[in-house]
C-alpha cells in the first residue's frame, strides 16, 4: 500500500489534470472527451494477443496499465467517469481496483460489454485512442490539434508524478544492483534478466520497455534484444538498460559494469560516468536540451583523446569531423513519464548533427528527462572512420582490443526543478 502522502498527492494530481483538460477542451472547442484505454491486438493469423499496456492519456489519469476496453469520460464541471470492462469470463481473471482515495474523484462504473459508454448531452465530443477500437464510436476521432494540446499537459509533471517516477527509480536501482552482482558472479544474459526481475518483482512483459542486457560485444548493439542462455568463457562487460513501472510511471536506467581484469574498459566507464555527472549538472530551467547533447560530444572527444583511442585531433575537430558520432550515435535522451519516450519532445525537428535526438526543447521546471551518454565500439560505424582520411589519428589496435567489450551507456532520470535539477536515479542509489 503506498503511503498516505502519495495518495494525497494523487488526489491533487487529479484536480490539476481536470483543470488542464478543461482548459484544453475550451481552447479547442470541445465539450467532452472520451479516452480509450485500448486493448491488445491478436497476433496476425493467431488467437494469441500481444501483452497489453494502456494508452498514454488513460495512464496519465489513472495509472492503470492492465485494464483493456476501459473508457474515461472528461467533461467540464463534471467528475470524470471511469468505465471498466468486467466481463463474466471463466478463462481470464478480472483485475481488482485497489480502494484508494483517488477513486472518490471519479465516478466508477463497471460494464460487461466492450462497447463505448453512453455519453448523454456530450455536445461536441472528441474520442482519442487506438483507431482500431473506435470504429462506429460517435464523435471526432483523434483530432490532431487536440491530441497535441493534450500531449502538452504531460510535459510538466505534477508532484504525484515525480513521486511515482522516484519510486520507479528506487525499484529499478535494486534491480540493477542484483543484475550487476549476477554478472560479476558469471551469469549469462538470461540469468542477469532473471536476477533483475526477481529484485524488481516485475515480470519482463510489464516493464516499460524490453530490457536491454548485453554481455561483451552485445553491449555494442544499442537496442540488443536477445538473451544468451550460456555465459561467455570470459565476462568482459555488462550493459543493462532496464526500467520499472510504478503506478504507470516508468524509470529508464542504464548501467555498465566492467568485468574483472578489464582495466582499460573500466577506466573508460569511469571517465564516461564523470562526464555523465557533468551533463546531469547542466539540467536546469532555461537550458536548451540540445546544448546538453552537443556538450556530450565534446566529452566523448575528451575521453577518446585521454584514453588514447584518437590522437592528434582537437576535441572540436573530433566533433566536426564526425569521429565522436561514430562512437556516440544516439541522442542524449528524452522526456520520461507514463511512456518511456514520453510525448511532446519535438515541436521542431532535430538538426542534421543530432538526427536521433528525441527532445528539442528548452528545459522548464517539472520536466523529467533522461541523461544517457554512450560510447560504443560498433564495427559498422567505426569502419568508415578507420579507413577514411583520419585513419592515422585512430588507434585501431586499442579499438580492436575494446571491441569485445561492446560499449558503455550510463543513464539517469532527472527532474528539472525551479533552481536546477533532482537526479532520481542517483538519489535512489544512496
Ligand atoms: N531504454 C531506451 C532508452 O534509453 O531510450
Ligand atoms: Mn532512455
Ligand atoms: Mn534506457
């Protein structure tokens, strides 16, 4: 049972959402809004469904990730109406709704049918959700301007949301500790995954995203998606990127561990972590997130130089010549919330020098972002540098030696506060 402070914050959260939603509906000219929780589709040609995790706006209000065919009706001046689908079904269990104070802020109904609830006197009605489930439902479906305005209501997290994100970090940190211990004891990727699941008490399918668990060269595949069941003869490195959902809210944490006797790789991990601290320290209101991304490249350049991987090139030249991009190809991070890559991060496209950056905004209090620099040995990205005009500056033998360690990523979840930031991941590690 969550503590009473959290439950009180949740009631405040509901009030804040009611005000934000009423304002958006007013501005966009709608009288009512129906939000679908969604439902898991069947696999093509099969009678088995994909694992379900609810639709963002529904989670924003309720945090209920497992309720399929549920609906939430929002109207000005009325309590929201939550309709939960509870069929008589001897094949499946129905989820229980914990009796918590936030439910008093809603009208809760139960329905045996999957159909849309009646909306008497709806006026101009908008309906948002997976279009597969909206056929025949009256109202305007997923109007673009309204959806964009609703996404914006998720950008500045309430105190309740930050408390949930903090707890999601706390649990994830326990998982990362167990994963690290398992790796250092010689575990396979699969066994590391089991250690993470056991420590977090979260089945893999309920995680906010598929855990990325790469041992040795697998750490160099950014979204490595398999688990070897056999441990390698020598465990040189572990990269684990894994999160937890707490009341719908996601953590997204990455840690990299060097194996015993991997001094050079361990020094790189330590060096990147020092930079990661500096990047987290940049998080504050008024800071352009793109500047943090660009600063990362200078940090990667400094690290490549000090580790003797690149010689005779200035940090600036390593950045402008694309050398740092070969080692750090992704963006520095993204918004975080009820979705791991939370919405509304890109009102403008990313520039050509940062094509994969998911967040193009100036930071404001209440935003929650990840800070996740990486340094990888990815053959397909390094080869053009190794065989290009800068070849003589690159220490190929050292790169060859480190290639078997795959790569490094260090990722924390950071809240923008009024005066700076709060690092939810590091505070959970204390
Ligand atoms: N876990 C995916 C990411 O870090 O964005
Ligand atoms: Mn991330
Ligand atoms: Mn991640």
